[in-house]
C-alpha cells in the first residue's frame, strides 16, 4: 500500500461516480451519483488537510492536483445534470 495508490483509488471512485469512467456501451452508462462523488472528493480534501506538512512534495502536488481536478469535473457534471 502506498499513498499514491490510496489517492488513485479515491480518484477512480470519484470519476466512476461522476460518470467519467464507464466500461461498456454508451447506452448502458449509469447516471452520475453526485452525492457519492462528493463523498470521495471530500474524503480526499480531508486527507489533504490532515496530512498538510507531512507529505513529500510529489505526494502533496499529486493530492492537490487530484482534488482541484475532481472539484472542477464535479461542477461540470453537476451543471449538465441541472440542465437535463
């Protein structure tokens, strides 16, 4: 187990819940579960807060970039869902 793997696991779960990752045909794509996606993003943000000052520079950057990108994608997906 590594820190990078933990972050990647939560990222993958958030992307799945946002509907960004789907294995199969487009017609079978599930709807985004924004509540569950927010849970994974918030968990990463909490991890970021609790580990501040205790990470290697590469780990810190990876976590910051992941949280920022997921938040941006969350807003995009939520906006599309609101328009539908």
